[in-house]
């Protein structure tokens, strides 16, 4: 009885620490959501607020839609979009210098949520340049907001605005190298499934580039999900729990369905208030951090059964009761989270691509990417079950633990991009002792930076410290559990010799 209680405490304490860490990280996100909802309801009710005042500020507008309507623009290219963002960024600097801090911050935020995302600049950069370049730009948007929010001085604000402008104009030259036209209605047209009147860019007009972009998106966003789902299913088969596969498949399918629903909700929210595009990052951050808790639980539970004797004892002692059902629910819920977390983002990235005149190549890239993911799934599914039970369970639990650390980093990064940690300067700090991590934000690192971004590793205190804490908790938990498993094996061997 005492040994059982000790094992329960060994599982409970690490789980409690992980939950507490996730709660602390999500608390500012909840605060941000409440503030945004409160602002939106006030604006909808006709109350005067910072955003309402800023919208009527002469020729400067908080949203791209208002900008092109106010200036009578019909055809534009990405250089025009970069010019518009530059105009808003420097207007934020002017307001800051004049002492209008609230409206300065409103316009600093608008550069990202009112322009960069709503024009499709972000998604085209992701598709036709690189994901690391998007991360670099997103960091610069955050740095500009921080300079205003933290009152770092007008020179610093203008310097950050200029850096942002330089980066966006560099990207615009890649996306529109010869001034090719982008449709002002591209977002709406793609959302309605109609064809935009002109190609967004010369690169986008290339069928090959479209195929590669679509293939890269589904492969990049789907790899984490397929690794998690594949490992869970292989584990269930290996453990003789094939009935538990059904909840995992159901969870995965529901994740896809919920992704379409969430993509529709986000598109609708953007049409009402572009600033709610930050909701996408916050939702993805929430999903990732919840997945951290569930994956840590699953990983911890799997490693506790890595010793054959421990697993046999579990099989002999389990009943068709709530404990088993709870474990199956946890596995199904993990599959749902893994798929849902990336699904909505894939759909939102594909929407503008489908309106660029090469929809067939988008679907071709999607199909080939899905086939690649299926190959990964099958490799996990059929090769892993041939392993002996101890190395299999260890490998699966270690994979889950690594995915937990990856999800933690990427989830925090999503919350950073959603403006959740703008008031927490240390979260956005990039110390010199972390420069060994390839830095996409500085435009260096190449493929290594892309891989690190995909795995959720960034050279920021806000991501590195929580990941380090989680790593320490995980390693200590694994060491203690493995020691207990060894004790169980020795006790069973001693009992067999009697």
C-alpha cells in the first residue's frame, strides 16, 4: 500500500508542477483576451476608445481595408503594402513623440494585425520566402510595440519603425520583383472561393512555386501531429489495446472538423475587427500549452510501463472501469489537440493560395504532402511494433517528452506573437548566451533556423527558461520512474525464484 502511494506521489508532483507552469503562462493570455473583448464590445456599442479615436486620425487608418478605401486604391502590389505599413509605423512614432501614448500603441499594433496579416503579407512570405523570415518580421513588429509600450524614447521607436520598413520592403521585392499586381480583394475573393483578378506575385504565379509552397505548409504543420498520433496508435497496438485506437482516430477526425470550424470563425472575426486576428495566435498558443499538459501525462504514464514486469502488472490489475476509460480519453484528446492545433492554420494559409490561379497545384502540393505524412505514419506504425516492449515504450515516451518541450516553446511563441507578453520585457529578451540557437529573427541560420522554428526552439528567455524547467522535470521524473521500474522487475524476479 505504501509503495503504491509513493508511486502515485511520484506521478502527481511532476504533473502538478507542469500544470502550474502552464497556468502561469496562460494567465496573461486570458487577461489579453478579456481586454480585447472588452475593447471590441465598447467599439461596437459606439463608445469612445483609443481605437475609435485613432480611426478618425486624418489620412491614417488602423486597417488595410480602410486604407485602400480611403485612398481609392484598387490595384496594388506588395511594395504598396509595405509602404502602407511604413506609413502607419512612422505615424505611431509621430503620435508617440506628441505624447499620445494610447493612440501610438494602437497604431503600432495595427501594423501587424491591421495590415501584415489582413493583406496576406504574412502568408505569402511564409509560402514563398520562408517561415523563419516570418518569425523575424513578427519579432520586429513585437519590438516596435514594446518600444512604444515601454516608453523607450522617440529615437528608439523611430529606429524600430525603420528596421521594420526595411525588412518588409526587402520581402516585397521578392514577392513583387517587377511590381506585379496584387488584388485588393484577394482576401475576400479567396475566402469566397473565387479567383483573384491577378497573380499576387511573379513567384506566386509560378505553378512550381505554388506546388512547393502548398507541399511545405502541410508537411511543416502536419509533421508534429502525425508524430504524436502515430506514436499513440503504435503504442496501443503494441500494448494489446487495439480497441483504444478508435478514440484516437475519432479525436483526429474531430480535430480536422474543428479546424475548419475555427478557420471559419477566425475569418469571420477578422471581417468584423482585424485586431481580432491576434485571436488566432492566442488560440494556437492555448492549444499548444494544453497539449503540453496532456502529452506530459501520456509520456509519464508510458515510461512508467516501460519495464515488462510493470506492464504485465498493469495488465493483470486493470479492469474495464473508469481508470482505463480515462487513459483512452486522454489519448484521444491528445490526438485531437495535436491535429486541431495546426489544422486551422493550414486552412488559413491555403485560402489565399487557392485564389491565385493555380488551385490545382495547391491541391497537388497538399496531396503529395499528405502522402509524405502517411509514409511517416506507416513507418512509426509498422516498424515500432517490432521492437521489444522496453525499448519501444522508452522510445515512445521519450518522443512524447520531446514533443512536450517542442509544444511548450511553439505555444509560448504564438502567445508572444499575439501580444500577450508585451508587458513582460524579460519574455522577449534575447541574451548573448543563447546565440548558439540558430536565430531566424536575425536573418541567419538558414535551414538550421527553419528546423529550430519547427521544433519550437528560439533564443528568447521567454521560451528557453520554461523549456529548460520542463526538461529538468522530465529528466528527474524519468530517472525516478526507471528506478522504480527496476525495483518492480527485481521484486518479480525474486518472487519467481521462491
